């Protein structure tokens, strides 16, 4: 396992610090391959408000009608991804901005069109394409969008995409960057959580709000064979590390 997948937020300045790039460089120097998945919810909401469009969130997912989908594509591919890719290139990396239309990179399917519109989940990742790039020391930077076999674009949660990418590459680690140092129980930041403890943390509501989908994504990734998931605010520290302790399944589910 030589690949590390990192999910970052869409606000590049929050994550792309000098120490972030130093860590990426150290990983590459040690022979690790790096893949980035980025979000962009803040910018999408901002643009929708400017266009007087209603923002509706259900179960943590953005309800995506055709107009919202067009705004999402425009913002992710025309604004957020170029900012992140440029930052990587200025830091000396061979970064490649990618989307679902690049060699069928992210194939998806609709979750519930009546309830959520064009919101999808990942069906398949073109892992061979990503491996081809990372073997040449390129850093693929993926937008969280998918395409159905019929050619319909889909809005997909970035944590979900990161989980599926990590699973398809059998990654050594998946970093889910957030705005806090990890998972907090009472007044303590947890340094490690076992796979078996995840249901208890959810049931006892130790984990709530925005941390809940991250923990569920971590659970999926571990089931799919990823060795460890780190929920943290900086990639130069592990934050809360969640370790696999169960047989690997074939895919995230």
C-alpha cells in the first residue's frame, strides 16, 4: 500500500499551508503516491445566493435540480479546482485537475431523484487511470462529480468520492480534513478509534453534525480495505486515527 488519499475543503487557503505542501513533498520523497479530492460547498452556496437560487440541504446533501447542478459544475470545475491546482503547481508539484469526464474517471448512479434531484453515489472509479498518473509523480486533483452510463452528470459528496477513491486504490491512508483536530469525547480529543467502536460513537452521539458523515465515510473506507483513516485539521498530524480491525470487503457500501 503506497497511496495516500487526502480530502480537502473547497476553501483552499484553509488547507494549503506551507506545512501541508511540505508533508506532501515528504510523502513523495518516501515513495508514496498522493491523490487529492476537493470539496467546494461554501463557494457553491455563495454563487447560488448571488444568483438568487434557493439552497436546500437534506441529510447533509445539497438538493440538486438541473440549475443547481450547472452552478455546481461551474464552481467546482471553473473556480475551485483551478485555484487548488495552481496552488499545487506553484508549490512545485505536477498537479492534474480531473473530473468525471476524464476517461470515465468517476461513474455514478442517482441516489433518490425525487428527494435529492441529481445527487449521486459512486459506482466505479477508474483506478488504472489514477495509477498511471501517480506512477509518474503527478498529483491528481479530483472534483466530486460523477457521470451515469447515460451521460448524466451528478453531484456527489466529496467524502464519499474520497472514500471510493481510497478503496479502489487500496490506499495506505485516507485523510479527511476538517476544521477541528479530530473526534472529541467529553473534553478529550481521541488519538485513535477502532473500527468496532464506530457504532457506539454514533449511537451515544459522541459524534454528531458534520462529523457524522466523515465517520461513516471512514467506516466505509475501512470496510473496503483502506488500512487507516485520519480525521484531522492538518495532514502533518494524525488527529483521530481510525484503524481497520475487520476483514476487507470488495467496495465501500
